[in-house]
């Protein structure tokens, strides 16, 4: 933050010197692309940072390399320098946006909702109100994994069973709580464990765990590996329960895990998903965010990551329950995205 403040101060001093030397002709100092020389552009972006930081996730995950591809497109098409920063992902990213340690951030749609309302893992933080949505990216699917010989066929069958709901304070933990709730179950109704999914997969393989919730893009590597050793079964969420979950928690969307995603699961499995999404500091100008949104959604094929194939313009507002930044909204309105 100190570096950013120093950079901004020096940039302002330099700009004032140039203005004085040129007799006040400031029209050439804005580099924010677009090619149109829009009349409002200098005023609209006067307070925007000239270097954008995109908060992503761990270097071994999806957010970081995908964010790197987005940074390249923003730098190329918007005319400001964008950099992808490795972070602890969704919850940490929301706090970075709040503290102005990042300008754009990847997050799960449900985590963004909790941040906006000051609930779940943000109860102590309080509401974070300094961000708005850009748009949704791809599904992060809630997968309920059991072994084929577990005797578990529905969510209702989890009652009394040994069930892992993800790490403490994780998004997966809240997803599990909300899905169990739809079936009239609480954490007290299962033998609750809070394990990372790597540990959950090992426990299922060793016969020490009956079921595990996992929220991730499919196919998920740990489930693929478990399917190849012990085999897996994915428990569906019933259609009426899906409707009830979405009605109460609008950041969810219906999802289907196609048959043969995992080698021991030949049939399609219905479930719910949250969306991975992009959020942005709400104080960035409409003009800048419009160009950022345009540079990402019109160049999905250039983002350099396989998961980018799932980013569809027509789905950009699906599962987004938060206010959309005016700049992003302008772009989606032009494209007819509802």
C-alpha cells in the first residue's frame, strides 16, 4: 500500500508538471485504450489506479493462471498494467479488496454474498461494502462423494454417518450446512468431521469416513484419483431440494455432473453449484470497468487456461446476487445479457 501511495503521488506530481509545460493540454495523458477518444474518459478515470492488481488464489489452483491470462488481456486492451497476485483465494481476496490491496478479485459467489452481508466467516469483519460484481465465470460444483459400497444413495442417508464438510470456516462447510438444511438435517445429525478434501479422500479410501462434501470445478483431481483406486459414487441433490436451495440462497445455480466425469460414475448427477466470479472495487470508474469487462469476456479464447472454455458471456450474470458495477452492467446491456 505504501508503494502504491508513493507511486500515485509521484504520478500526480509528474502529471501536474506536464500540464504546466503543455499549457493545460491534458488530453494525451490517459492511456486507457478503447481507441475512441471518448470525451468523458480523462475525467472518468482520473482517480483510477494505473496499475491493477488481480487477487487470485494459490499457484497450483485455477484462479492464479486464469488471472494471469486476464491480466495479459487487460494490459493489452485497456492500456493499464494488470498483474495477477497469488493469494489464499476467496475469503482473503474479499479482505484485500476492502483494504485496497487489490483492485479485481476472484471469489466464489457465496463468499462474496457473506462478505457483503457480514455473515459466516465475515461476522467479525462486519459488512464489506466497497466492492461490486463484474460477472460470473464458471461453476464450482458441490460434490457429495461416497464409496460405491457405502449404502448411501441420498442426502437423507447421511444421517448418523461420518461426514466431512471441508476445512473449518471454508465455503464448502457452508455449502454442506445449507444442503443438509434442505433435507431437514443439521451438523448435529451426522458424525461431523472437518477435513481438507485430500484428507477426506484418504479417509474414504481407508474406510474411516463415509462421505465428504467438496466444492470445486469438475473433474476434481482428488475425486478422479479416488475413483481410480477405491471407486466413488456421487450423491445427487433432488430437484425439489435444488429449487428450495436456490430460492433461499440465490447465489446457487443448478448443475449437472455429466456421466463418466469420473470412471465409476456412468450416469449424470444433478446437484447445485456456486459460481466463481470476479468482483471489483466499487470506486473504480465506469469507463475503466467497462473496458476491463470487455477485455475479459471478448477474449475468453485467449486466456490460456482450459477452464476458460466454460466462461460463457450469456451466463455472466447467472448466480450473481450482488449489485453489478455500472461499467460491467453497461457492457452486458450492450450484449443483451440478463
